[in-house]
C-alpha cells in the first residue's frame, strides 16, 4: 500500500484529519483512516479489487457513453440547453465516481487513476460559473432558472456529492482543483441559502452531511452553520404537498418532532446522517437522540432481514411498521449505503457496538449483493423473493426501470452503482476504531490495524482470518504500549457460543463486545465465531412472511435459487422442516423439506382448504443472498414456507 500524506490540521479547525469519509470533532470512538487499516485478503479484498479493476472503469465508461460527463463540456461551450442528456441529478453520478476514484487513489496510489480523475475534474471545473454555481440542468443559457425547482431539481443534492468527493481528496492528502471547485460552490450555497437568502431546502437531502464534513475538513464554520440552517428549515412545509405527501421529502415534521423514519428511504437516511453530524459538532444531544430513536425504531420495525430498507416501489419509501413484503421489497442499494452511513455516525458517537452489527449485515447482504461477479451490472432494488426468473439484461442497454429484475449495466436513474463504488473504496475505514484507552475491532477482515490511543501511544494489530468462510479470527499484537489498554472484539448478536482464547485461557464471549486487557507485543488473541447455519424466524407481526423461516450463516443471509432445485421441482412448491437443523455446505447450507403440489382450485384461488396432490421429499441447497442471480436468471426466495 502506498503511504498517503494526511492533510495537516487546517487553520482554524479543531478536527484531526483522518483518511476517512467521517471525522467527527468528538464522540466515544475515533475513526481510523485508509492508511491505518489495510484489507489484505478475503471477501472484502476481492471486492475492493473488483471495484478498482472493473466497477470504477465500468461507471466511468457509462458516464461517457450516456453523455452525462459531456454535459459539463456543453455548459462550458454554451450549448447545454440543446444537447443535455440524463435526468436532473446526473451530475451527482459524476461526483460519486470522483469520490470513489479519490478513495481508490488513497488506497492504492494508482497514478493512472489520478490522471483520469484530474481529467474529469478539469471538465467539471470548466462548467462552474464565476460565482460558484455549478449544475448542468439549470441556470445555463436556455435552461430553467437556478433554484426554480427545489422540489425535484436536485441542485443542492448534487453539491452534496461534489463536497464529499472534495473531502475524499482533502483527507487523502490532495488540496487540488476538485477541492477549489467544491469550496467555491459551498461559498455560493452559503451566500444564496443563508439566513437572509432563499428560505427553502432541496427535495433530496444529501448536502447536509456533506456540508458538515466539508466544515470538518476545511475548518470553515459557515458550512456547519449552513448545514444546521437547512436541517432546521426542513419539516416546515417549504416543499409542495405532492401525491406521496410531504413526508416523502421529510418536510412534514421537523426532525426533532418526528418519531419515525418515513418517506423516501434514501432521503430519510441521508438527512439522518447530516443531523447526527451537525448535532455532534454543535453539542446538541437532543437532535442526535431524536435521530437515534427514529433509526432504532426503523431497525426494529421497518428493516428487512438483509438490512435493506424501503418497502414501497412507487415512492421508494419506508412502509408502515412491519410492512415488509419480501417480493415487493424495494431495498434500494443506496438506502443500504445510507443506512451504513447513519449506523456508522451513531456508533462513533455512542460506542454502541450493535451499530457495527447493522453495518456488517447491510454490507454483506445489500452492498455486496448489488454488483454482479464481473462488476459490470448492478441491482438497484434488492427484493427478498423473485417469483419468476427474469429476462437477461442487455449489456449495452440502459435499464429504464429502477426495479430491473436482474442486475443491469446502467440505469436511467443510476445512483446505486457509484454509491457501491465509493463505499467499497472506503471500506477499510469501517473495520476498527480507537478510543483513549483502546482499540475496537468491528469487522473481521484479514489485514492490519494501526491506532493511536489518547496519549498518542500506538497499537498495531495483525488480523488473520478467512471470515466469513471460517469463524476463526486471530489477532496478533504487533505493537502495544507498556501501560494498560483494552482490545475490544465485537461479538455479533447471532454469535451464541462465541469464545475468545487469550494466553491459553478460553472464555465465553457475548454480544455486543468482549474486552481483553493487558496485551503486549507478540500476544495473540483468537476469537471463534460459530458459523453453523441457523434458522431465523420472523416477528409474527410481519404478516407477509408469517409461517416461513430463513437460514442465516454468520453474517450471511441465505436464499434458495431455482437453479439449485432438483429437476421437476418448482421453487413455489418448496417447504422446509425447521425441526431439522440446516447442514453446512460451503458458504451456504442444505435444508431438508418437501415439494408440495396442490390440486388446482376451481377458477378462483380462494375457497376450501387446498388439497396436497403430490408430495416429494427434497434436499435444497441454499446460497448466500449476495451471490444470487450470478448464475443467470433464477427464481429466488429468502423466506421459506414450513412443512
Ligand atoms: Zn440508488
């Protein structure tokens, strides 16, 4: 790994700069950067390689192909009104690609990628107006006026992604042209949307966490104040009452008064992330606690087994409590990314390790599910049941529908692929944290962790594991201070029977964390997590899956795919016997059950109790959900009816 030069503390900033997307000024835990944590092998290293080698180049090529990058050239040439292509928010996909590239450059030191990034930034910069305004859909000759459509225009949303890309550059040691463009745009936003400016908010939150992070990275207090102003303005009906209601934009009730996450899931979660950020910087526990309460309720009542959020297709929204239909699950990939963003901020603030469980579940079962094995097609929605095998997607066609039933190379609304790319590129920053007196190992990956304790003492750990293929995680202390310090190992909630071996002593380890103290250089601690496949039962209030069970193995949700069923057995006829434990099978499991065919009812599907006509014993192999549909189109289900 190429060492990166972390930016110095900017003048006026009290924030320690760390090569990570989130660097709060205070909190129970401190994040570590890309230069502090390496992912050397295993599940996530393979996906980081895929990101660098396939996903990022794929996204860059589609941004050229669709003309979304050329829109910036057309602004500079004065021709954009006649030639512009893409939806109103397409600029944001360019910025998310830049963010992904920036973290990839920070991670790998790839000079060719740096050259590519510079070339894209030059095109973006050429489209910026003298006063900092930057957008290819509004405000240029022949186009609708700036900020004339705050509800659907996404101008501030696009700035948010621009700022996050700039933060990635600053945090990886580059104060470059991208940063200058972002700072000019942020200054413009403060001038136009400040206390005496436009009294409105963007229909799509996103600028809020980005402004706070730009404040943390530059020390400019105006950005924090502007973020807070936008957060406080939301919920006061400045946006129109649309067919889905103002709750769609979270403009129905102020954040402090809301009890639930509601409306468009990605919007609700980005807003929550920004509110936690502002609350931490302004020492406003009431605001942070309000968001935490809403998020916890969503985890209890409005979250799928995979960690996915969003039950409605029509408005990409959260449903009511326990409204979690598996076949109509929306679970947008971006909502998974956004949930990780919220959970991570709450974890840093509170040190509640259960948020790292949420992050693990969501990363393995939503984020990892999106890209196809070759990194050239993506799921936008992540349903837990596919009734009929989908049509193959055309590798050269843009999918017009977000809910393509198979991974598609690109979408009309293509927010998800670059969101996956930036998340995979910054993944090392979610592996571990530091506190004054210890290090917390949150995710189990092969690699190294280096952390500074409160007094500046260094702890260096080498982690060896094949997780999640194997439950053994060996942590060797490479460097440690002479004084007492704690190593905390996260113990996932599902890990009943986990043990920790330390100096020959084996102790039971319980969720959410196990602390080992007094370790010295050369010591090895071995965590053993039970990865036997297990049955998981749904809360009976989730009507749509009552009478079914699922199988999980460690952090992985498993699913049945039609391609694994014996000849002549349809997935819809499969029932399983939860009295028989699922048997391990590679990274999946095998379950026993029956294929039950019922007599065809007369005309309507309703009437007398159905009569089984043909019952056949079957063994069914289950595979990790994240791998489904990698062997071609298939029917799939996570929740299996019981015999
Ligand atoms: Zn998306």
